[in-house]
C-alpha cells in the first residue's frame, strides 16, 4: 500500500448515547440506560482486543452521540482503556461534549483521562436559532459551559457552529461569529446545516415548511472566510479555522488519507487498505464481540493506491494549502502520468478561475470553494496504469 512518510495513526471512539435528538442530527445514537452503558463498555474492550494495531495512536477523537453523558467514573475508565492499548507522547486527544453535559467533576475526569482538546457543540449563540435547531441547552448554559472548560486547562478548545438555519439571515450569522470571536476559543468549526433523511428538519423540508437557499449559504461561507482570518483564526479547511498551531491533527491526518481505527457501534475505520464500518446497532455490534463470533461489518471496501491517491486529492482540495500532485504520486508509489486526467481537469478549472496554480500546487479559489462539492463529484478517476516509481 502507500509509501507514506507519515506514521500517524488515529483512533476514533463512538459513544452512541444521546438523551435527546437534535432536529438536524442523523448520527447513530441510543438512549442512555444502565444496561446499555454496561454492555457498551464490555464490548468496547473486546473491540480493542479484536483490532489491535502494531503501532501506537498519535491522535484520539471521542465522538458521538454525546460522550459527555458518560459519568466521571466512566470517563476515567474509557481513558484507562485507551491508554492500555497505547498512545504516543504528546498525543492530541479530543472529546466532543454538549453544553448540558458539562460539569466541574466531568471536566476534571476528562483531564485525568488524558484528554487535552475539547470540542463544545454550542452550534449557535442566538436563542431563536438554537430553538430552531432543537438544542436542549440555552445561550446562558452554552456560555457557562464554555467558561468552565476554558478555565480548566485544556490545551485547545474548539467551538462547533452551524449556519443556514431556516430563517437565518446574514446579519444573524455575523452577530453569531462576532460573539464567538469575543470568547477567544482556539479553534472554530463552522458547518452549513444539511438536511439528512430521517431527521426532523428533513421532514419539514419534505413538507415544504422550510426551503434551501444556496445563494444565502454561499454568502454565509464567504463572510466567515473573510472575517475570521482577520480575527486571528487561520482558515485551513473549508469549514475549519484555528489559532496558529491549533489545527485539529486528527482531522488533517484523516483528510490526508492516513490510517485510523474506529471503535464502537457505527464507527468507521481505514486501515491496511480497507475501509470498514461497524454495525450501527449496539446489540448487533456487542453480541458479535461478546460471544466471540467471526467479525462482520456493516460496510467493507478494499482500497488500492489509486483509491487512496484520488481521495487524498479530493480531500486535499478542501484544505487551503491545496495539493501537489507530484507529492501524492510519490507518496503512493505511482507514476505521475496516472494523474493526467486529474491534472487536465484541474488546469481546466484554473482557466475558469476556480483553481490557482503555483509551482505544481493546486488550490481552490474562493469561487472554487463555494463549488467544492460539485468539483469533487466531477473529479476524474485515475487511469488504470499503475507504475511504481
């Protein structure tokens, strides 16, 4: 497989429990229960034992669901379990938390467990749109939670924001960002609201109660792209901004097509040329592990270097630094001629003002970033020829 200079290996743990379902959320989740927590931790240890890597993890990301629903004792137990299977010194260790689940006791447990980066899902500081999104916290609780984690000593604190809520105007988004900047987090993730099937928002869309406005969404994107860098938040990906040196290593490693292993129900992995997904059902996932049945997965896709190289370009274009095709060719032991179709495609985009070219590097312009999803869907496949350098 790839001949990469990077030895980065990521670990993702999915904690599936949620006390409520936000109107926009389509992630797999379970209602918390004593039985569910017990079953989860028993099976999670088996999951680790069944998928032990040869190297230690350089990044850890605990997501959900709502990891903050774990008790302080369970948080420490999870940290102990992860450390048992090996993390590198100076490992970036992130946990996602909702404001309502934050407490001083849990914050102390996160730090004791080894977590040094916390991502707080505030989504908005506008009470009207917070209600529209179906969040179970209010603005004052979000601010209280932020101050608690900000003062706790985490190396980095991220705030997750959503824009494009029904009825939201550009001035509302501007006010939201100004308020967030005043809080002075280390990192910001700003995501355009999507309407996923099987969500309350999608049902409203299907009934015609709300509508999608791509032009309005483009205005929101562009204003953030202009405003946040002037406030000291460097944009490094279409939706992500960071103070210097505070970029999320786990996400960057994933976008670069480095390997990661996912543990827990519905968790995805990319390891040793295979992309797989665990069952999105805690009973099905746990039963197979606890009864030591042959391992099966909800999804399983074998990858070759052509797949990985194309995806490295696809996700690399989302990053502000862009991509150098010759470096990707070298990394995946491929002759650059294999990329001729992609190079021609990128050159054509450059002639349309959607891509900038400089010394073999291709990066999207502002207009290109607006059309990133469409560009990605049109990115050519690599040619069949595969020649090791």
